[in-house]
C-alpha cells in the first residue's frame, strides 16, 4: 500500500511569489492535514480537510490556503511568499477525522524562499 | 494556554543503553497523546497513541506511559540502537476541536 506522497520534494521560490504543494493520501484515507515545520517553531498545524471541506484551521495568515478534491488529494497554496515561510511542509492522512486515528505523514516538501 | 513541553531538548546515549524522554502538557480538554519518531529530513512516523484510560502502550523497544492526572507522559527506549537516533515528538490532541498540539521534540543521538 503506497504511503502519503508529496510533490515537489524540494523547491526554491522568490519573495512575493506564490507556491502550490500537492499531497496524495493513502488509498482509502479521507482526511488530509497539513503542517509547517521550522527549526524555531517546530511542527505547527495548518489545516485539515475531510470530504472536500476544511474542518479545522491553525493560526496562520490568510496567505496560507488549501483545498481537497473529490479523490481526497489535497493542495496547499501560499501566496506572497515571505522569507519566514521557508520550512518543511508536511502532509498527513488518516482514515477519518484526526481525533482517534493514527496519522500517517508524507516525506514533506522543502520550501526555500530567497 | 495549551502547551506541550518536552525534556530534555537533546540527549546523547551509548548504543545498548536505555533512555526515557519526558512530555508534560497543559492541553484541555484532552483527547489523546501520540509519540512520533522523525528521522532527519523525513516525515514523522507514529510510535504510539494513547487515550485517557490507557497507562502504558508498547511498540517493540518503545514503551510509552501516560499519567492523565499529572498530565505527564514518558517514552522509554530499551536497548538503544544506532537507528534510534532521531527526534521524538510528543503530540496532544485537544478534545472537541481535534487540533493537534506539538511538542518541540527531543533530539536523541545514539553513539557506538
């Protein structure tokens, strides 16, 4: 069974640009969540999607957005990139909404903003 | 304030030795507590997940304990191996909102 797949794995963007990251969950998993990981702040929850609807949102500015498609695949978008957005962005999937389930993480997308 | 604090921040042990990592939380209401292992440059991998009523849960050489009264958890690693070198992250799910709150992690280095 394939794991959580994230693309691209590495990317470099310039300040002010926007970026879209993609996540394919484990087959049969309907919940997808996104996290930002930086050396200074650690792992922080961005948002969670289930059945194409955002069910939960962390404390991030509106420049961070996401969506989920009918096949459970998800994308997140960051607009007007800032240097501080440089981070590892992790996607995770679970069979149902997060609460009691094991969450499976992908390998992440490394974003560098210059 | 909902927080998860882990100690120590980093730890070095010799191969074959045991170690214990600590996690204290102030998250309320509590739903569950998870331990994850994250190798450098990789995504976190689940070790255990415990609910309010569970005191101990094992996964191979990893044993997690939970004291919901004192809001403390520990992860004990037995007979450490070089492959145990990683960051160990404690995560608490806030009940109701199903929001995950992460600790900063403990970076473990196992030396031969």
